[in-house]
C-alpha cells in the first residue's frame, strides 16, 4: 500500500535510498523496473542503486555468491530481478566495480561478467553493438574458465557450472541475428550447452538445451513434430515448477512457450487454462505493469482471436482453427463443412510390403494447400 500525505492524497515517488523526489544531481530520473507496485515503492536513482550496491558489496562476507549478484541485480523490496535497460546498466557497473576492486579474484569476475551477459541476452531487441558486447563478455568468461582449468584452481567446480549457461546465452544471441548462418551457429552453441550440462549433471540445463535445440533445428529447416515440442516444453515447465516455484520468471517464461506450443497444436482449451493460471500468478507476484504479465496478456488476446476462428467439423465433430479447413470448405455451412483431415483421409496400406509402409500419397490439391500453409 502507498503512503498518503496530510491532504489524503498519495505521496509523490521518491528514491528509497536517498529519500529525494525527482532527479538526482546528474539530472537522472527516478527509475523502477522490477516487480514493486504502488505510487511510491521501488523507485530509485541509478546513481543511488550503484552506490548502495558498492557499499553492500564491500560488506559482503565473501562466501555466498548468490548474495553477491543479488546486491547488483535484485530489488531488495520485491525480491525480484531488475529488468530491461536498468538491469544492463547495473550489470555493467558491477563488472567495472569488480575490475577495479577484485581484479585478482577470478570467481567474482566470472560472476559479474555472467550477470552482464545474461542481462544483455534478455534484451528483446538486441542491436549489433549490444550483441558484440555480450559476445565479448561470453568469450572472457570462457577464457577465464580455461585458465582455471589449466591451473586446476580449487574454485573451478563452482565456476564451471556457469560454462554451459554461457553457451545457452551465445545460442540465444545467435538466434536474434536471424540469418541462416546464425541459426546454424545457435544450434552448435545449444548442443555444446547440452553436452556440458550432461557432463556436469545439470538436469534442468539439459532440458533447457533440448528445447532450444528443437527451436534452432526448426529454424534451420528441419521439420519438427509439434507434439514433440509440446512434450519437451511440458517437461521443462514441470521441472521449473518443482525447482523454482510458479511465480519465478523462468517458470513463467517456459510457461508462455508451452502455451504457444499448445496453441500451435490446436489444443486451445489446454492453452487457455495454462494462460489463465500464468496470468493470475504473474499479476500477483510481479504486477500488471511487468513485462512478463504484458506478454501473457498478449498471448491471451491471440488465443481469443484463434478461438473465434474455430469451426466444428461435421464429420469428426472436433472444433478446429481455420487453417484446418481448405478454402473451398470455409464457405460451407456448419452442417456440411469438413476439415482437411476428413476431406483428404489417409488410407491404410498393407504393412507386408516395405514399399507400402508409407501412407497414401495425398491428392495434388491437398499438397498445394500444405505448401501454401492453408
């Protein structure tokens, strides 16, 4: 709940660190890009956030590395990560601070570099300059890990857990370049992510890698069964639920991927139920203005539009979306309309002959419809 002033109105936003309203000495405005809500909670100046993180880092006990990155990347009010450009700016300052004060501590340096890499990777519209910056951070991490391997550093076991995640980030960055070569590059990174995760026994990372490999293969031109995609995303969603809980951003993120796959598989009732659950949780944990909640809202709008275009096939009595009906059927009445599966049934063949193990060839018209994606 927000505070009220003597006149009964809401207080103006103010920095929770310096308690000042408006801009700071550098004319930087108040920022809030976390899960805090209300008219006066969670706001802070970037300069205040940086100085506060520096001060608390100097008081850090040197043991709990999860606590270290949280000093720079997590809002102490809502206990959620910062997002978007604010997250990138804080991560960049984290790296600079470590380079100045902990230059001889490779584990702290790897932790800071990974936070910067992750913050850049999560930017939706990543420009070329930011992509190069992210790649530089990734290559520095991999170089440091190799140095620690060569020296048989006793801290290697902790740092090495980051290595497969770096390849995950490199793969996601390559996907965003959206070229034929970058899709192949992404596939190579995701396969490396999977192989290292298997070697280190990271089951959740293996599941993430398998989902990403499917995405990259499809973009490279390989035909992937939508049911296989649903099975993989369902498996990962269940794992995230168990490990991180329903309100964690990575759980909600894979939940949106599962919802998209269910929609593509025309399992709209399941998608609707899942999205309703995701929306309720995201609004409760992160608020209506959070990027994740907005993403789920857009998916719900898309689902409703998809549901409005569904028709009931008069033969199989199953509701299907418009792409399941050919053009010459879309004008038919509900009593006579037939979906593509019923209009062009696949005939069973004698299994005795290996040459006949392939189902009946579809008529030429059906092949054209498939080619056009209708």
